[in-house]
């Protein structure tokens, strides 16, 4: 049997507090770019959980979330200065189109008001994904104050959090969960 060469995951090159970008540049792990990339990585992991939890009745949404996960890798690579990774307007256009179609597919009484997070287990996972996406967007804006960040990336993250909210409402509606609205009390 032919033995394959094992590639070590641990390079030990980050032990001094520096790590490499896609273009080979080594910078401090505390650099703001890694905050954004880390938030995007966390978002991608949460979306992985959502994909696993999606039932067979949500195959179309599952397929699109897999595309989103792939796109998030491109965003991370572009932020890490990969010369080959660039998010295009097509990515943003597709996200906006799918979000609009999803919204149009819901009944007229779907909620645009503040809702208590969760509802169903899947709705709760989507709410967590949405809030992590919002954090990633904020981190991207923070990073844009010191380094150039593509406007398409910033818009994509913003639209993605909107899509995740829509998907959460769509899933809860499909699973026939009656949403609990946030009720503002006068003394609050």
C-alpha cells in the first residue's frame, strides 16, 4: 500500500503572536482583520449547523445556504488579501434575489415587527446566525476604517443578516409556529 505524505495542521509559525495572510504577509493576530475573519468563520460554522438541522422540506434553502457558506470563504480570503478571491456583484445580486423571492413566498401576515428570538429550534439557530452576521458586519466596518474593504463585502454582510431573518420567519411559518411579538410596556 502506498503511503501518503501527511500534511501537518499545526505549523507552529503562529506561536509568536503573528500569522500569515493569503498573500504571505505576516501580521499580529490581534490585527482587526482577524476579528472580521473570525466572525465570518463563526458565522459559517453556525450556518453549517443550520444546514444540518434543515429538514428535507427545506432543500432549496439548504442549497442556497451551502452557496452562502462558500461565499463566506471567498469573503474571508479577500479580507486576507488573497490575490485570487474577489466577491462580485453577482454574489450580492443573487442574495438579494433569493431574499426577495423568499419574502414574496410567505403569507401576507408574516411579521415585520420585533419578534422574540427563536420560536422553533431551527428558528433559534437562524437567529444566532443572524446576530453573528451582524457582528461580522460591524467588525468589517471597524476594519474598513484602517484598511480598504470592498463595498460589496459590506453590502453582502448587511443583506445576509436580512436574509437570515427572513429565512427564520419563513421556517417558523412553514413549521406552523405562532410567533411571539415583542410588546413594549409603557413603563419600559
